[in-house]
């Protein structure tokens, strides 16, 4: 896996990053919250989402996210070898993920604007909501009819533009011309991208459930809004393992000599 491509493109799609076993567990847990049953069926998912009141969709997504945290689903995703290896190659081994955001995204057809669907987003950058430039965004599809629509679209090379001026969650200054890339992820794939990469939601033709979340190195100095959020550590470097073993910031000599 070529790490330098990330700085060149601002994103990478990792094919088959999530095992079928983990993906199935995620889907079952989502269905448990949606219908109290764990049997996964996309047609049932469509029927369920049609019955959910628009005002309740955010609450339902929040419950799914909270259940994922309870089941440690995000930690299981991040321990997947392909995904973890790439994160370590970019950020190092001292890793944590944000655990207090309502990150599950439930997008439905005919709700493809900001006024009707808070979860539908036009062109934006993650740094707008306080993400640090040393943080990575991960996006994973959980339930979808196919990979042809309703995912993410990226502006090519936009990670080199810096902070885009914006107002009311919309950019007020974009170049007159630019090229876009549609991600079209299959179930099991994972998209990793920079927090300065400009991206948006593609209008959904069918209901879709996805999981975005942030990962960063907890030893990097962080001065952004992320400081007031909550994070869960899921990986330690070898140096941090030594510090953890010693058990105090003074690194006192012989404190554990009898072990």
C-alpha cells in the first residue's frame, strides 16, 4: 500500500477493509435497534425507514451509534488488519477514535437538501466542524442497495486548497472549475480522507446507512475543537507501552522491581 498516494490525492479507498463477519455484526446490531430483530434484509430496511418520522431519524441514528459503542463495534473495525496497517502508516501506533459524536448517517430519498435532511451535506470540509488537520476521517457503508449512488463525492485535489470560506454550512468561495470523483464503495470497503478534502453527499436513490468517524494520534498536540470531545484509545506504540507499564509520568526507577 503506497502511503505517499495519500498526500497526493488526499484520500484512499481500501477495498475489502472490513471482513464479512464484522460487517454482518454491524448490520445485525443496526437492525436490532431499527426493528428489534437481527435478521438483515435490505428490503426490510427500506420498509422500516419509510415508517420512521423525519424528526425521529436523527434520534434513531443516535441510538444505533450508542449501541455500536456499547458493542465495541468501532474498535473491532479499527482492529481489522488492512485498515489498521494503513492508519499506523500515516498516524503512528498511538491511536484513538472519537466516541461521542452521533456519527451514524441515515440518508433517505427525496430528502436531498439541507433544509429537509440535516444529514445531507453539500460541499464541505471536516475542519469546519472542528476536526484537526492531524485527524483522519473514515467513512464506511453499512446498508445500501448498491454502490451506484447516495455515497460521497470528492473534489479532486481540494485537500491542497486550505480552509474554504463558508457560511451556513455551505462554501462561499470555490474555484470556477474543478473535477469530481464519486467514491462508489462496495460493502466492506473503507474510505479514508483528509479533514481538508472537500466532499459532499451524493443524492440517495435508495435508503442508505453509513458510519463515518474520526481517528487521530493521541500524542499529537491538538489545539482544535476536538479537545473538548471524547476519544477511545485502541492502539499503543511500543514506546507508549513502556510508559504504560511504568505507570506514572515521572517514570520512577525500580517502582516495579518486584514484578
